[in-house]
């Protein structure tokens, strides 16, 4: 069934309450400028361009004074800001889900949780995830089969080489129903580093939806240069005469 034929609606939670200290720009990394536009705005524009987007939330730290200004300068009609970020990513996501419930979003609705720092996501990848998961009983996530050989460290040296077959790198968005995800996060506690882990903890098996290497999370300073180069290249190919 084509995605356009589905009567779909989905919400997005973007946890943005981390410090992003490994990028070292003096501000949380989602505010780094790429082509003159904050990273988070690149991310939001992707979702804004996908059919079916409904009321969605950006979760920032209680002391964050920047996001409000960013959205005034680059308005994103479906997103509101919630100053309820917690000490862990899981707490921030949970706060975002509660903010959606406060706005009247139902527990059966689909929610896509996405890292602000995966700003190279494309509408096509979101469409692929929606199409794969919309009628799935559990939901799923974008992920990439592990391309490299995997080593386990022991005191700065290789302890052993792990079998990489069947191993995937989890990306975002991760797509689950609001009620199931909220319950799973409450039960799993704060140590889970993605939503799929919480769902697994609750006894379910999320669907792996093959993604692309370009959907990496900007984590280190050099990732910013790579993201900048890819965005510039995309914008050149959009604007070049055909
Ligand atoms: O630190 P890391 O890059 O893994 O964080 C992934 C996402 O989770 C980032 O968008 C970050 O802002 C968010 N996060 C959060 N609350 C925290 C920690 C991380 O919203 N306490």
C-alpha cells in the first residue's frame, strides 16, 4: 500500500536537553550553525515536509533560553517547546511523551523519537520508516547493518574480536505507539539509551528498517564539517540548473 494512501498521522518527539559537550561549541550542539541555519532547524524541516505530521514537541533543558528564539526566527508550525528535559535521554523522551498527552494526543497515536543531531535525515527515510511500521503491531527503528569489524577493548588493547554478523547500528527516528513507549520507558528505567531498548525490555521485538550511513548523529567536532559538506552538496544539487 502506498504511503500516500494510508490515512496516517504521526507525532515527533525531539529530545534536545543534552549538553553536546563532545562537539565543543559552547552551546548544545543542536544550535551549531550549518549553512547559516541551526542544526535543529535542518532536522525540523525534514519532518515538516512529510505528509501526516501532527502536533510535535522539542524537549529542552529547563534553563534553555535559545530554542524559543530559534523558533521565532525559523518558525516550525507543528512543533512546540517543552522545558522539561531531564538528566537522561530516557527522562527527556518521557517528558516529551507526557507533554503530548497534556495536549490531548491519544495513547494509540504513533510517535517518532528523533535525535536533533541527526540533521541529515531525509523525508525519504522518514517515509520508509512510516511505510514499514505503520501497520506493524510493535513499531520499529531506522538502523544500519554494522559495516566494520567489532573489537572489545581490554586496557587500551584488543581484548577480543566480536562476531559482527547480525549486528545493527541503531539510528533514529524510532517509531512506537505513545502508550506502549511511555509504559516501556517507565518500566525500563533511566539507563536505556534508545527507545527500542525500552520496548525490548517490555518483551517486544521492534522492526529493523534499513537506513543509510549519512543519517549519522553529529557527535564530535569533525562531524560538523562532514554534515556541513553534505548539506552544501544537497543544496547545490537542488539549486543547480537541469
Ligand atoms: O548525548 P547523545 O548525543 O547520545 O544524545 C542524544 C539526544 O538525546 C540528543 O539530541 C540530546 O540532546 C538528547 N538528550 C536529552 N536529554 C538528556 C541527554 C540527551 O534530551 N539528558
